[in-house]
């Protein structure tokens, strides 16, 4: 799987899984998340993507995968 494909899949999950202000979310009692949460989530996802891509590249260079 290429980097852009992983980024696309993660983005789709993020878009589908975060509708806190939808009617279903209000019915379930969800509240709006603070902007700090979204900032931390974005940094975490970026670090995760960079780390996994780096490990994959390292393993490919060593011919372990």
C-alpha cells in the first residue's frame, strides 16, 4: 500500500467517524470536541504516518519484506 492510499483511507475514516454535530450525534448525547483535540489528533496522525512509512522503507531496504 502506498503512502497516498494510506492517507486517503485514514482521511475517509476521519471524515465518517467524526460527525459530532449530526442529528444522530445529538441523539446519542455527543458534544462538540475542543479544537485542541483536533490539533493533537492531526499531529498524532501525521507522526503515525511518517513513522509507519519510515519503518516500511527501512524494512524494504533491508529486504525483510
